[in-house]
């Protein structure tokens, strides 16, 4: 007599394929709705314009391997009002080094507006670096990032830094923090459009580094392993219009051991994330109002603990917007 298969039995290959097709269909429907919305049309326009501007700046950013913005103003009354507010309110926050890590086949020019926004807000030490990802892999790049962090700490005298990583840069920084002991040095890691759970476009190219960005790759699997005691706080910014992270929800940090907040922004393309005003404001506000333990110390800043990455959540169908047009997921 035929017997029913136990409910906890592993799904067959056909069932897994059917689920993959359903996921792809839902992803395509979600992408179509995002593109057809007013925010999507505006986002596509901004993305195209930024691509043109970015390509124009791209060659010039290769001249130096590293650039530091160091605050030279020491007299508070000479600083701009916003700058002065951070200096008076939290001298340590103003001086804590912030390292910006770009993505694959890119350079530090992608952070031009973000770096300017951080300086205007009062952050005195912003480090941007160029690196080549052509012949590397995530583990090697993470090790190099660790060397840079140690160098910055030695030069500035600060024991911990903040890191902002775009695309691959966020994944590299997470590997350093989670697998190489970087949580001892990195206070807060902000990722922008990083494929934490892998991305389907990575199947297009057979490059070894790109293969590590595929769902279920060895790197993605490593990052899903337990990370008890990780001290770094995570903020993952993701968008429904991200054409490089598919499905878009892969841009979230979902891990039971990590203290993470996932911030959803509507209608922002992959390359536009570092230049979007809402994203820049989110980064500046987060880094300006965190104490040693990652808690907020000023009103108006959302605590990292308010929306953790410890349980998977689907993107809200119609998230409410704040006065600045920002929504949180």
C-alpha cells in the first residue's frame, strides 16, 4: 500500500524547482509594480542620471588608492551650525573614523555625495579606498579590509571604526566582521544594496568572485552560520528598485545572532543608494546617535533594536512614509 510521505521529508527536485519558479514569478511581479509606480519612474530617471555622472567621475577617482577627510577645525565657534552640534553633542562620534567600501568593478567616486554629506554633518574622519576585485574573492578582500581598519585605528588612535559598504563592499565588510573577528574593531556596519542572501544576476557571469554572490554559495552559507557574541551593529538599506540584488529582499540582514536593522527605501536603484537623500540622512543620523553598545542616545534617531534582522519579513505592500518620505522595514 502506498504511504504518505512525512511532512518533514526533504522536498523533491521537482518541488524545489516549482518553488523557485514561484519565487521568480513573485519577484518579477514585484519588480514590475515597482517600475510602474511614480516612485519607480522617478527612481529609474535618477539612476540613469547618476550612472552618467558616475561614469564621468570614474577615471579621476583612480588617481589615489586612498583618501582621508580629516577635520582641521578645532574651534567650535568656527564650525557650521550642524557641524558644531555634533562636536558639542558627541566629540567621539564626530571623530570616529568612517571607512567607505565600494562595490565590484567600481571605485570611491560612488561615495562622492555621501562623503560630502558626512562632512557637512560633522564627521571629521572619512576614509575612502580603491581596491581591485578582478582577481580577488570575498575572503581575500575581507582580509585586506582588516589590514586597512588596523592601519586607520593606529593612525587615528581610535579603537573602533564605522564601515559603510555598497554592494559587494557591504558583503566584504560583513565577512570581515562576522568571520574574521572584525567585530572587535567595527562598531557599526551599514550596507547599501548588498546581496546578503545572494543575488540571481550573479549566475550571468562565471567569474569566481561573482559566483560567491550566488544564493547558496559557500560565502553566503558561511555568513548564515552561527555568530554568537558578535558585537557589531548592522544597518542594511535595501530597495524595491535594486536591479542588481534579486530578489530585492536579499539586501536585508536576517540572522538570529546579529543585532540588525533593515531599512527599506522605495524607488531607489542600485547605484543611486549612496546618493539618495533619505539614505544619506539615515546613515548620518544613525552614526551620530549611537553609544558604545549601539543604542540611540538622542531623540529622533531610531534604535537598531527597533527592527531587528532576527526574523524574515516580507517587504510591506504599502509602507507609510514619514515627512521625509522614508519608510522602515
